[in-house]
C-alpha cells in the first residue's frame, strides 16, 4: 500500500468514524450553548461547520489528486442520461430545479415579509434538529451559506470521492449495492439528528447516489442537495420561539436543582 492509498484509507476511516462522532459532539455543544442563552451561538455554529466542510473538501481533493483519478471519475462533468431515460428528461429536470430555486427564493422573501409581525411559533419544543434552524436575518444568511456549502462539498466528498473509493475497493459492485453502501455512509454521518434523521438522510443519500451513478455527474446531485437544504429556510421558526424559551428555562431549573440539595 503506497502513501496515496494510505491517505485514501485514512480519509474513508474519518468519514465513517470520525465525522459522525465529531458532528454529534459539535451539535451537542450547540444545544448546550442555546440552553445557556449564549448570543450568536447558531451563527458561530454555522460558520464553524461551513469552514470545516470546505477544509474537508480540500483534503478530499488532495487525496483524489494523489490517487491520480481523473475529473470524470469523480463526477466533474456534464450529466449523461441514465439507461432508459432520455436526454430531454435530464434537460427538463435541470430547468425544473433552476425554476424551483428561483420560486423558492421568491417565496422565502415573501414569507419573511409576511412574518415580520409577531406570529404563533409552530416548532416542537423538544426537537433538537429544528433548534438548529435560524431565527434572525443574520442567522438566515449564515445558514444559507452553510446550506450551499453542504450541497457542494458533501456531494464532492460522499458521492464523488465515496463512489470512487468504493469502486476502487469493489470494482464490479452492482449499482444497487453501491447506492445502498453510499446511502448508509451518508445517513450514518448524520447520527447527531437521531434515528429518524439517519433514516431520512440515508434515503436522501440513496436518491443522490442513484442520480450521480446514473448520470455520471455530480452537478445534478449538487443542485438538488442545495435546494433541499435551502428549503429549511421556509420552516416557520421565529426569533424567541417557545421552544428556545422552554429549553432555556429547563436548563436554568436543572442548574438550580443541582445547587439546592
């Protein structure tokens, strides 16, 4: 095993072991900061995950180059139509995604203006995933940057590099097996979201893996991934929601109880 192969092995090990544990720990620290009422906790979280994602993407790029893989091998090319699917369908899908992005941005702006007045929050108090979502305008920009970053870098890492590494280790892997392996790895990386989050992201990972392996291009999965992540901006979560107030109150009560035997 040469140095390039060792680097690829270490990266795969990090993605399967280190990344899930690191994400879980980081997410718990965010929730603790929110419980403590620390200002700008979400914004710091978004910025941290954004630059870390780009750092991991850079490391992945270095490993890909060290392996001598061509750009086409890691999906950086125009999409081809999967077997049994016409090129017109692919072109139409691209157009629909672009149009959906434009409509989504317009709807998000109208929604933000419509909810400028106080409204009744609709966030479940105990949902640790929804507590990650932005409340203020500044947080929304930070989350949008993270969503775009995730859509680009995660496809490059988990689908581009992941599929290339899988096929290097298992050259004749059937399409279904490849999709399942990549889906499991992607879902496991989101263990901080709980079992339901692992299952949901695993299904999403299967869809994106099929789209990538079917077209040979990361461009459509990247675009779809960005759109899916950006849709979280449409979730009706406002500043000072009942959820955050309840969590902050519970945290303070717990601290008081520990100090009063």
